[in-house]
């Protein structure tokens, strides 16, 4: 019980700060989501207490091993972020344990389907897939399908299709955004050039459609065709929003729902569909994915200002440099002082990141980051509420844990 010892009275020289107290409460079964302001929704995704207690023990055990492995077990000598990172990684491990076999099968499908007789296609494809990532979207297909009792292998193919669509959008996004770093490595466009990245992105897109046709289910093809179309619209809408300080919160949330949440929605829908779930359950899965994707993107917006480049895998401040009016900036423009509004207005228009520290200070003291986190918590709660009727299982538990992980992570 290493975390109990770290916070025990026998350690009088250590005074846990507010953040660490919250983390400890989380490990004790009282999530940080419980401290969120009431918004008409229950403040925390509800878990079965007995299963939750077992999960907490696993968190502690896994986080303990992670801390030992990196040789930073003592909180007295290292920053609070070490514990936070260990707990975040432990939660992700707990979520993936129930589908480890399925994820291995999906990886095999991905590597097989990425093969091309054109060497550059395989080279860039391997580079992107080899960069890793959280693989949340394909995980959703697997977890939802298993939660509805699916007994087959098509969910492996569909999970790979979802990952291919996501990968293709990343290849194209990085060219449009002129990004140089993703997942802790150089972007494909930085390494291979814009033309190669765009064309290989097209290959990955088209391979995804070849794979979905082989499923031979019109409903599957309709969900994926609609999703890719909405994602493309979201990309264009985001392009129109860039360097525009007059973007409203609703318009920005429209971008999130189209560009990010739509693929989460499609992934969850597909898992329910191939498992033979009812239309009501398929709709509930779609709402779960849509809300979860919204929560993920809002926390990404927070991490772009408050995260660590080594942990989030991309350059901090990219959104400001690209002139993207994300929710923290939109909130500040609506609620900040005249000087703060003028600063952010100018930085969005020009993409000037030289004032990043000033902008970070402004969105921090104004409560913009806290506001964005609260909106993410609300979205995560909506996701949790959407699957209330799902039968109890380790897969439902993992889906609920994803809601907590979405808003309690550092990467």
C-alpha cells in the first residue's frame, strides 16, 4: 500500500499539496470528478463499488510498478507530475487489459494492410503506426463490441479501419498545420515532405475503404462514409476559424463534434452494430462516443497550454502558433480584462507565440483552463450516462474508466 504510506502521519516532513490530495482521494475511490461544479448532471461516472475497489487496488499496484521502473518512487524529491503520470498510465493499463488479445489482433491487421509494393508507402505507414499513440478509437470498437457479447473477428478489422482513418487525418492535419512534432517524434511531413505525407494519407484512406467493403454490410459503410465526410467538413470549418478571434464557443464546439468526436462516435456505433445490439443501444453507443470524444478534445486544448511537450508528444503552444481559437482562448476573450482580450485578440490574428507565457498567465488567472476542464467533465459524465443500460461486465467497467481517463490525464 505504497500510496497509503506516502500520505501517512509517519511522514511529517511531507505536506501533500491540493493536487496530490485529490489524486489520493481518487485512488481511495473518490474521483477528482467529484469536485466538479454541479451542472445538472451527476458529478462522477458511477461505478459498481465492488468492481471499483478491485480496480483501485490494480491502479495502486500498476502505478507502484511504474514508479519503481523509472526509479522515482519518492515524492519528496520529485515533482507532483511524476505521481500524476504514473496514475494516468496505470488507468490506461487497466482499460487495455480486458482487450489485450484483441488489440494484438488489430495490430496484426494494421501491419498486414499497410503493406504496399511502393516502398515509400510502407515506410511512411510503418513510421506513423510505429509512433504508437493511445489507440482510443480502435479500443472503443473492441470494448463496445465485447460489452454486447460479440463473438467474432470483424471487430478487429473495423478497429483497424477506424485507426487508418484517424492516421490519414493526422497525416493531412500535420501538413495543413505545418506541425513538426507528434507523439514525441518528427511528423511525417517534417521527415518525408508534404507531398509524400498527403499522398500516403490518401493511400491509407483508400485502404480503409477497401477493408470496410470486405465487411459487406451497408450499415457499416454508411456509418464510416458519413463519418469521413463530417470529419472533412470539420477540417474545413477549423481552417475557416483560424486567425479569427470572433469565433464563438458554439462554433468551436461544432468543430470538435465534427473533426474529433465524430470518429469516436462512429467507432462506438460500429462496435454495437456488429454485435447485433438494438437500435436504442446503437444510438446510446453513438452518444457515448460523441461525448467521450468531446471530453478528450477539450482536455487536449487544456494540455496545449498547461502540458509538457515530452508527455503530450507535441509542441506546447502549437494552437496559439497556428492561430486556433480553442475554448480557453474563447473564454478569455469573453471574460478577461480589456488588456487580456487585446493580447489574445492580437495573438490569434497573427499566430504570434512569442507572448505564449503572457497568454498562459492570462488564461490561468482568468479561470479559462478551469472552465474548459469543467466542460470536459460534463461531456465525460454525459458519456457515462449514455451507457447506463449496458449490462455489467469488465468491458463496461473499462468504458466507464475511459470517461475518467479522458479528463484525468497528462498526455
